[in-house]
C-alpha cells in the first residue's frame, strides 16, 4: 500500500473534506466528507447565518481520521488547508473555546458587536481573538501557540482592534500538536481560499490544497 505523502483539508461552510495523495500525486483514498449545517441567528443588525466551531472541529477530526485509517503516514505529514475565506471565527486566546458562533455569508464582526456587546468587550480586552477558519484551525491544532493567517486571506476591518486579528505572513509553515488534531503531527504548509481553487482542472479544493504541499516532483 503506497504511503501517504500529503493531506488536503477543505473547510467549507457545508462540510469538511479530507484527501490523501501519494508521492506521485495520485489520490490514495476516496475523499472523506463530514457535513455541516448553518443556522439563522437573529440580531439587532439583522439575521446572520452562523456555524458552530465545535461542529467544524469534530468534522475535521472525523474526515481526517477516516482517510488516514489503516495507513502509516509520514510524520509530520505535509498538509494543505483550503478554507471558506468569508467565514469569521472568534475564540478565547487561552482556552481556545468559542464564545460566539462563526459568521458566514459575508457578515462581518460588527454583527457580533451589536448582538453580544458584553462578549465583544472581551475582544477589545484581547481575551478573545478573531480570524478566518484557517487561523482558528491552526490555533486549536497548536494549542494556542499560533495566531496567524496568510496575506491572501487577511482582513483588517476598521471596527476590530488590530491586536485581536491574526499575524499576516505571505505563507505559513506550522507544525501541529499530534494529540490535538488527528492523532498525528501535521506540517501545514498552505492556507488557501477555497473559492480560488473551485473549478480549476476539475479537482476538489482538498485535492488542490494537498498538491500545493506535495513534496518533490509531482506526477
């Protein structure tokens, strides 16, 4: 059985997909998908489609463990992550818990400020931090060590304290804590906007993300 050479994760609003590639770039296993569901929340600023981050975490774990089952992967395993760039996440910088549901559908952090002003005060106090799905995933997968995103995914709303936003970098290379995610160490080498990967050569975003971090010559 060929050894996995790269893992691709696609964090969409509707679900999480994971796929493994071998060293030649071939898909080793049928991509595993874990569905997600948003709900409509009513607030002073109007309705918003929101998503529970605990459900996203469980979906990542379910899909990732499904494709890795029975396979011996390199450690750390090169990993590319595609995310729905429009999603906003909020989490406690110390406990990593999520006091507010993620915002989807283009609604910005101002919705949180209007809907939960007391919770929003903790953002101003730098207890709670914000970011995209990729920066949230890296924070949880490193037990809070990392709070960063790529320049391509970074957003700087005027109404959000800059200290609450992730550090920007042109690219990322992050080693995860093995017990924190999937039970194996990952080397996350790409955070990508999944909308830029849709369509392409007909590949799923998870496959395209895995190809970005595939070591050596690509088949």
